[in-house]
């Protein structure tokens, strides 16, 4: 696991949603485990909360901008339906490149439910 990088973006995930709405037979820890791995490899803070009050959206994950990006006006991005290896790899690459405040790849743009790019 990479050390947490100061000044990096962070993730917030709903622990009730990740894995429940999109079960994953290939991984007992499902999307919850994938997001923990992404955060670890990128050196990001991962905040696990019980509910993000977006239950109608499904498995909600929020990517929060790094402090410097927030000062430049970057906003958090809310995603739903972010499950599986392809979406998780796209998320990891985007976060490793800076996350909110940088160009959102098409794979993630389709899954975005709010926020500004």
C-alpha cells in the first residue's frame, strides 16, 4: 500500500451500497475491496461512511478534489454504478492523474451523477 500523499484527492464511499447493489461473484469483498485497493495504490484517503443519502442512485462513490484543485474551483464528483475492473481502473488512473479538476475520462463521465468538471 502506498503512503498517503499530502495534497492528493480523496474518496468517500457508501459502505452500505458498495457490493450490495452490484454483487460481484468474482470477489467476496466486491467493489468495496476494489475501492480500498485503488485508494491504497494511489496513496489516497478513503473515507467509509454508512450512507451518503443517495440510495436511489445505488452504489455511490464521491471523488473529492485535492486542496490545490479545490482552490482552483474543482468540485467533488459523485458516481453511481461504479463497479467492476474496467470502471475501477479508469477511476484509479484518473485519481492518480489528479482527479477532480482534471479531464474526466468517458468511462467515468457516463457514471457521474453530480459535480462539476
